[in-house]
C-alpha cells in the first residue's frame, strides 16, 4: 500500500498524495461516520 502512492510525491499515505488522497480520506471518513450513526441507531432501537 505504501508504494502505491509514489506518483503523488513521497509515497507515504498522508504526504504528497495531492487532491486524490484528500478525497480518498474524506470518503473513508464520511463512510466511518455514517457506519457509526447506523450502528448507534441499531443499538438504541432495542
């Protein structure tokens, strides 16, 4: 996974990935938040 983003700059997960890396992290973050909300609703529904 580390060598995948070498075209963006440094090849690390956070550094030098450009806008593509920011978009990817935003999508993952939104996914996690939505999954957390859904899980919370499932737990509190009982």
